């Protein structure tokens, strides 16, 4: 899995914002608080994003209303999945990979704000074009 330089720079910026939020708040709050603060950081930096984006699932040509929502989509090319859990489980990474495939967005960040040190709670996932087939 290889990132383009453009997405790599964006993920670095977003990770910097997340670290700032974590340094200020620390672990122990709800995901919604971290999401809100991350949005404040992105607004201040004029980064374009959308919150709680509805995700349509299509099965054999039938659109399903499953109620899935992407926490944050940044500049239409990066999905952020925010967690505040004891540890990152494989299912969270699988969830983000599925979101990437369903949206055709190639890069995602899984951010676990409950980690004592945020860098230990960050997973960057990148799909290649061949992963979408």
C-alpha cells in the first residue's frame, strides 16, 4: 500500500491536529468531544471537511439504508475514523478498509484518543487501485 505525496502531506497535517487535541484534552473523553475539537483545528487551518457523512451501501444493485456514517471526510480524499477505546481491535481496521473501498477514497486514519500517547493509537490505512476491484 503506497500513498501519493499529496495524501501523505494531508495525513501528516491531520495527525498534527489530532496530537494537539490529545495533548490539550488527554484520554478519557467520548469520541464526540475529540471529533468536535479536531473540527475546530481543521476550521482554523482552513482545511475542508465534512462530518458524519452518510455512507450508502449497495448490494447487487440495491441501495441499502443501513445508517452507516463516516466520522470525518477531509478534502474528499481522507477518511477519519475516531475512536476512544481501550485498544484498537482488528475489526476497527476492517471497518475503515471497508469504508475506503465503498467510497473509493484511498487513504484513511484510525485515531484512538484513549491511548496514553496518541502516536500509539494511530493507524494509517492506504488502498491501491487494485484493492477496489
